């Protein structure tokens, strides 16, 4: 028959019983509005399809959606808790057999790249025998498919169910990012892809690719091939144009933007020596080099050509220009720089030299029809930003004041400061990430609208492919909900229940997300 | 270099499973991989070719188990005339094989080399352990077996298996199957069957690793409750039971009958001479609340001193276990609470600052004539940002006030990986290479203290671990020739 004698009946209450469930099941992040009814519908893999619905402006030619339909079908039914499913024909009648996906606007943006203005809203009606997922753009469909896949659950006998529901959802913040650092340690392509999958499971939509830095330059430039030839750890520790293209497309199919960061003028030890400032010891060069040399025309020719390439390779409107932690000691040791400072009337204010450099780079990037993101020092040190330059706030101390300052000046901001996930500690630190309220600073309503979102940063000093995934997930999930869900979703105990289940689901989908606390998942972990 | 072979005069000969299997393992490690780390320095010179490493073990003992008293000495001689590993026991030979595998390197052309070498080696401490907690999170058998492999690479020789605790009871007991059925997270999937346990013990034995099983009582026993009604103390609020339970009930005869039967099983399943009986963090609140226990306390004349009740339980348990011809290791509270224990009890020091700083605790324990194991500064589950392996490395176990005889009572230590936040998703990177710092501190001479020197070697060793398929995390910025790729 169709009844299921629960294994729970046989087990009785054991201390290992999973914690009581949330009324919102295992949804993560929590949608803006949802109504769930106790009525549930049975599904079966062999009698379920995701299809383009009537009136949709997208169809089978939309490869992004075709790929998503296949992926989500697999996520829903391919990772069963029950290892020996064998796709047996279901014995029981199914009630829900179709999910129709309908793009409700004329331009689905199917073949476009996501951007800061992309519409990720969706409406999901779960009824029988047909459920309907509506969105104006493919980005909303991707978010909606993820949510639908989270509504699905298996009972103890291996039958699938969803509850009757109506969900209207959209992100609170448009910029929800993860920073990965591929300079301190090279990250194999597969690891980046796995984490893009995890990002999609958590509705993150920006990969901030901090691709080069002091220790290594793995980016293979076609304009300047000597950069990776000299700067990569080894010839194998390189991202070829094909690799980069692969990541960008992999991300696009998941509605994720890829914003590259070429951090200058500091953090450039791995770059070509002739554009770095030679440091001096007294009257003689010491042999070491400092930040990019801001006084040479050749520097700006180089940067123009490099960013022209970068702008072509990376389709996103934005490029992250870095600008953090510039150490002035090398500049101040160099006599040519000293002379330049004098000529420009900068006095001893090396921050003015830094601003001079950054302003020129900002102009270069604007001339290439791209927009910039910079770390907060660039703003703090007084550079004149472009009107659409985004300031990334990363310094922890009094970051709320910084957000106030940045937005007061009319600049858009993204918040990273409380979300440095590389700073590990013992215990449930996800709770502190969850408890951050990005708009908790003194400012007007219009100021607060300038906060576009935020990023969880996983700097790479102590992180590589061996420990990245467990270190990032599910801790970053806490940030994901904070940036997507409504401001008043703050109940940590409910979050804990949902996140525990969400973590088990990520495990089932091949993400080695580490445990939140004592317990277990009902499928054998790895 | 093609093979390993037994010397004609070796007490161990083909058929010695410990070494036969080790030869196979090390052959695979050395010769099957296609990529290698280049050595620090290469001097291109004519290198005489060697065909095999000859192993001579002077005392038989191939089918035995390693013990606390086992010798692990070896000498390794590689020169123009000889390629020779000499040890007293098979366990020493295992240690020597591991060292040998760390000396061999392969040129880009594919030729294997080893430098002229003269090594005399032996461990500073005989008990060099790693604790895994399979109660807070179940660890699949493969995780445990993989960990044993890496322990062998690091010359760890004790696997302290903290099998059960409050959270779950995954040990499949044949005497009390209800314990497992009702106490495990999932009795179909999250248990260690008798077969699993046998497999772990033999896998460990083949690597010269002892399995020290811990069944922690009277505290840390909530998961025992559902499968053994009446075992745990019912807590009271006033004159009514609250429905919750506390530590094992020390006043009932049935408790000791249960423990007798249970530890009879445990003693037979786990062949090492020692069992770990726990005894840590006994919360007296529940005992205090229980009226039957209050009466008992009065009757026994314990007054309000629940440490005496704890003593009463622990002493009875120790007598039970001694009767099974087992020695035991206990956590420091047993000593701190003045339980009367046998003189050959081993006390494990885990608390960093209470009741005293751990160095003082070592002084007190050894001053009282007991052997001690150090774990307090080596709680690897306590993660923090940065190269915390350095603090781990810089611990000097004998850095306390005491006579040489006292210090001789420190038999070693254990790195602990408690499981509250750890399961198979993050166990390996969290353990390695950080636990390697403990391994060296327990094996190598006390004069080996340069953190910079250790950093150079541990960084390279970490890349070698990667090559061997271990998911060891990085120590700092950098790279390995072959990075870890998920399979």
C-alpha cells in the first residue's frame, strides 16, 4: 500500500533524535513571504517533470533554464537518503507531477550575464497536479527552483512530498557575495565550481574573485604572458583563459556574477618588477620592491592595457580595483618618488600619492566602460571616486561609522567587515554572523539605500582545496540569509533548526559542509 | 631501489603479516605515484644502485599486539655497502620503514634516490596518542582507518577511541544490544559492529598502533539511559522526578551488575591491557537532588561531600575492571577528587587551568607516584586563526617541578580531537598537519625545539601527506607541486 510505517516507530525515542523541526521546514534562506499549508502532495521521480509553462517567453532554446531544470531534478531525486532506490517505479499514485516555469516578461535575459540590477524575484505556487513558478527573468527562476527543491522532503519510506504553499520572494540586498582568494593558495577549478554550486544553494549571486596578490599571480594574461610566467607558483598553478571562461559561464548558469579583483597599488609583489617601485636603502636600491610605481607613465600604459584585457575577459560591469593596505615606506624611500611628491605639492602626504594613482586607475576603468569597487582605504584616504564607485567596508573596528561616512558622501557600499570567515574560532560562530544587521548605523533612509549588500570573505593564508569547503559552509549560509531574507528574520533558534537541515541537504548534494553542532544527518555522511 | 626483503637472520620472515603488509603499503606509497616533490638539494653525482632495503628484526612477535612496553627502536644504515634496517621488534621496523619512506625521493627522470644515511632512532615517550570522539558525531569506518594510516606516518602509536558519550552510543554491544538500538543516532547506519571494531583493532595493529577504548562513566552517559532503564540517576525537583537523568546511579546494586557484565564484554573485545574508564566532569546536581541518594549519603557517612560518592562508584568500577586483568587510564578528576586507585593507574591531564595549571597538575600526579599522560595543551578541536601548530609544538611535557623519577612517570601524551564540531567533512584538515606537531614533540628529543626548523620540515611533510592522499590543510601561504583535488 501507500502507507509508510515510520522507522521512528521502530526506533522509539533515542537521544539522537534530530531537533524539533521549524515550521518553515528546511528553507534557507527564508523567503520574504510564504504560506505553507498542512496539506501535502506526493511526488515520484518517474512521474515528475519541470517544464516551460504556457505563455513563458523562454523555451527549450534557453540553455540556462534547460541546464537548471536538469540540475534541480537531480538535486531533488538524485541524492536520495535511500541508497538503493534504483529508480523503481512508484507503487503509489502521485499527486504533483508537473512544475511549470513561466517567464512573465518579454525579455527573459536568458543569454545575458547577471548584473547588480538583475531581477531575482519569483512567485511559487505549489498545488496539485501542477505547480507554477513565475518570474520576470531567468534569475528569479533559478532562485525559485532552489526554493522548490528545498520544499521537497522524503519520508522514512522514501516517498517524496511537498506541502501546499504559496511563496513570493525577492532578495533584500542585491549584492550577496563570497570572496575567494586564489593567490595565497591556488584553488583548483573543481573547488571553485563546487563552491559556486554551494553559493547557488544559498542564493549568493556574486563571486568576488581575488585572483592575484603578493604571493602569486595565477591569472594568465594574453596581453602580458610574463605576468603568470614569472608570478605563478608553478606553471601548473595557473588559470588559463579557458579556465576563466569556464568559471564565468559556470557561475552565469547559476545566476552568479564574477567580479575579478586586480588589487593595486599594494598587494602586488607577484607582478612585473618594472612597474613596481624599487625600494631604497639610503642612496642605493635595496633590491626589494614595493607597491606599483605611481610616478611612471609606463605604469598607466600597462594598467590601461591590462584592464582592457580584464574588461573583455570578465563580462561583469564591475571590476574590483583593490587599493587596500598600501605600505608607504617603500615610496618614501625612493628618491624619484620623493621628487615627484615635491613636484606635485603633495608634501609628505603619501595618501595623496595613493589617491593620485587610484584616481587615474578609476579613470582608466571608466574609459573602458566599466565600474569600480574599491576597498575602504581609497575612500578613507581622500581619493575622488567616480559617482558609481562602490566602497567595500572591511575594517572591523567601528565599521558602522564607516558605513555612515561612506553613504553620507553619497557612495554605494558593500559590507564585509563582520564577515571575515577566514578568522576561525572555536564554537558556533555562525550565530554572530547571523546576528549582524547591515543597516544598523546612523543614517537617513536614502543613505541606507546605498548599502547594496555584503560579502563573506575567505582569505587564503590558511585555506586551500583541502579545507575551503568545510570552512566556508555552512558558516557563509548565515551571511546568505542575512543578505537575502527580510530584516525581521532574526530568530536564531528557528534558524538553527532550518540551517541544520540545510547543511544535511548540502552534504547530500556533494558539498562537504561541516557540522553546526553535535548531531547527525540521516544520510551517511561521505 | 626495488623492494624490501627480510635478512636471513631476521626473526621476522615472510609470513609476518605486520611486515609483509607494511612492505606492500610502503612499496605502493613510494613507487606507484607519478609525481614527487623535488628534494631540497640535489647533487648530481654517480649514485651506486641499490636493489633493496634489507630488514632484520631481532625478536619475534609478529602476531602479537603492540603494548605500552613495546620497543620501537631502529637503526637505518644506507651506504655504499648496505641498505639495512635493523630493529628489535616488528614495531621498530614499522617506524624505520616510515622514516625510510620519508628519505626516498625521485628525480624528474624517474629514478629513485636516497642519500647516504645513518639513523639511530627511538621514541622519547612510549605513549603517543590521538583521541577521536565518535559520539558527538559518528565517524564512518573509512575515516577512522584513514586516520590510523596518517597516525602511522606520524609515528603515533595509540588510538584513544572515545566511543560513546552523552550524544550517542554507536558501539554495538552484544551483551546489551538495547544500548546501541536506543542510544545510537541510527542503529542501521551509525554504529560500529563487532566486525567494525575488529577491523579497527587489526588495522591499527598492523601499523603498530594500540587501541585504547574509552567507556566514560559515571558522567557523560546520557546515551546509555534509553537502552538501560534504571542505570542513570533520575533527577528530582523537590519530591518529584523531573523526567531528566544524570550520571550513572552509584547506589544501586543493579548498576554494578550491569557494569560487571558490560566491562566483561569490553575487556574481551578490546585486547589492549589498558581500558580508559573516563571519570571526567561528573555533575553532582542530579545526585544531590535525588532523595534515595541523599539517604545513601547519610548512611555512608559521606555528609555533603559528593566527591566521596563519586569515589565510591569509581573505586567499585576499578575493582570490577581489575578483576578482568585490565589496567586503566582515567581523566584527572579521578585523581583530583581523591579516588583510591591502584598505583599503576595512568592519569590523563586535560584541564588547562583548573583546579590548577596543567603543569602543576603533572607535578602533583607524578609526585603522588602515578604515571601521567598530557593532553591539556593539545586539544586540537580548539581551533583559532593562524599557525596554532607552533604553540602545540612548543609545549615541553616535562616542564614542571619534579625529580627525574617523577618525570619518568610521564609516559607521553595525546592530541585530542573532540567531536562537537567535527565529523568526516572536516576531520582530516583539522587534524593534519597540526597533530604532527604533537607527534614530533612526543617522539623526538627534547632538544628539537626550533620552530623554524620544524616549519621547514612540516611544510614539506604536509605536501608529502597530500601526495599520499591525505587531506592535510596548509600551514601558511604557498603551494605543493600537486594540490589536493576532490575525488
